[in-house]
């Protein structure tokens, strides 16, 4: 196994999804996590802690 990073290797069609997939995944996951936290913080800790946390 070589020690070079994925970003140091030449660009090929097979390596493009490996670089782009984390960005797409976080674009999908992050808004849903923010929405869930927006629902859960006020329920469990009240509205005042929600303003302090964000």
C-alpha cells in the first residue's frame, strides 16, 4: 500500500467519486441534523438555551 494521499494521485474517473462523495454526503446530512437539533433543543432544554447554543 502506498503512502500518497488521495489528493496527491493523478485524477481519474474512478477517483473523482471518492473526492466528491464526502461533500455530497455532508450536504445531505448536515441540514437534517440541524433541523433535528432545532426540534430537540427547545423541547429538552427550553428556548433560552437554544438561543445561547446557536
